[in-house]
């Protein structure tokens, strides 16, 4: 296995000087992915995450910047010479081949012996629970089984890095949960370098050692899942991460409060707010927001409460015993859970942090 180093990697579609409207799909992305690390590229559709993965794989040319795999510069190397294996969203299996032949195809192409191929295929089949399916064709498999074969085809090659492009998005929710757990376990056993593209926050938060949140072709924040969730770098990350996402309000919406100079927006997670009846002392909370409870929905063991505050709609997640009454109420938040952002959207600190 090897580390991956991306330095100022950019991708522009359209020739400079010839295309009046070139598309800057990826702009000056720099990332270092450690040997054995599981990095998730997370972001909305069109943010550049799949384009970046395809540049790592060699399926898209790099407009500017460099890509290194270990000590090798592979920026302009052919895909077959990069020693990476990619798992696609649509499985990309050969329909006329058995599972066994699909698994061993890349090894046959590089000239491995029959004995070596048989050994690697059998070992991989056991690892992925495919031992009883080796003689089946893809059309005889379920979606989850086909995805295991696609992953297995990458594993048999023993590449320096694995690349996953939204591999679970075609599966139903229950199967996604199962395969997500299997991928996590597989990474722990293989200790392999993996880069995984998804728009699914649950996948990102549960799979990644670190998450790189992308938007508009740039990396907005890189860090462990808990850090990205608890200390978002800016209002985009705050509003994108979390379900429901962080509540964000302009300071003008909270006229009775004072904030440090430069603060333009305050934010708090839905689970960090609670309700107090109007007139109840909320002095233990730094922020008290006058609101009106409009709607309450039960979601499993939690309630999602929609409240209006000035011109903002807020969502709070509370337990049933803390269900508020509809109508006027006060939302209170502890200082450590109140995030401050400046006019550019960059996080300043939490209200409880020292200046």
C-alpha cells in the first residue's frame, strides 16, 4: 500500500482562450492521504469529487498540479500503470463471465500463473463471502452480491490504493447499511489506502478516518468526522453536514443578544437547543431566541420541532418528554454549542471559547 499526495490539482473543461465559458470542475486541491487511511470525499452533486477521483485513477487528465502515489509521480501515467483499483457505482462486471472469471480477469491480463490466480480468487471469495457464487453469472446475483464481486475484483489485484465512486448508491437502505459495515470491516482487515466518494453523510461519518468536504470544486474542510461535525470550518460545511443540518441565523435575528465584533451569523445543531416557556428565566444560556413552534414530527424516539424565529425557520431535535407546546416559546442554547461565523462565512469560534 502507499500514501497519496495531491498538490494544487485542478481540472478545467474547455480550452483556455478558445472556450468562452470554461468549467472549473476542480480548483487547486491539495490533500495528503496517509498509507492505510480511509479518506471520504463528501459533497453535493457537481462539487468535483468524482472528477477528482477520476484524476487520481487516470481516467481524467489533470489540467494543473501533481499526483503522487508513494514516491512515484503518476500525474500523467496511464491508468494501468498507476497501481490503483477503482470500484464503480454501476459495478462494471463482465456479464458473460462467471464470478470466478470476473474476479480473476485483471490477473490474467497481467500474466499471472493459473495457480496464483486461483489462489488469489479463492482467498478473496472467502473474504467477501462469495465462495458459493463463483460459478454464477452477474445476472444471477443480487445487487449486494454484484457489488461484492466488484470490490473483490479490486482486492485480488492487491493495488497500492482503492478508489470507490459512490459504490452503494444503487442499493436499498438496508443493504447499504450492511455493505457499509462490511466495507469498514474490510478496511480494518486489509489496512489499505482507500479514497471513497459519496454524497451520503451517513457513509462519510461512519466509514472515513477523515472527511474532505467539497463544494464548487474546492475542499472546504478536512478532518476526522467528529471534528467536521463539531467544529465546521464555515457556514457551507455547517449547513451541509448533519441531518437536519445546523441552524444558521443572522445576528440581526436575535436583537436582545450581543456578540463579538465581526460576528455575522450564529449557528447551533438541532440537538443542542431546548425550549423554555416565555417569561421563564433562561439566564444559564448565553442565547435565548424568541420563537414560535409551528410543527412537531415524531422520528423514532426523537421529535423534530419546527419553529420560526424572525425570518428564519429552525429545526430542533428533542426527546418526547421535552415536547414544547405550539405557539410562543424561547429557544435556549448553551455557550459551548453556539458557533460564530464572520461575514465571509468562516467560523470564528464557539461562544464559550476564549477570544
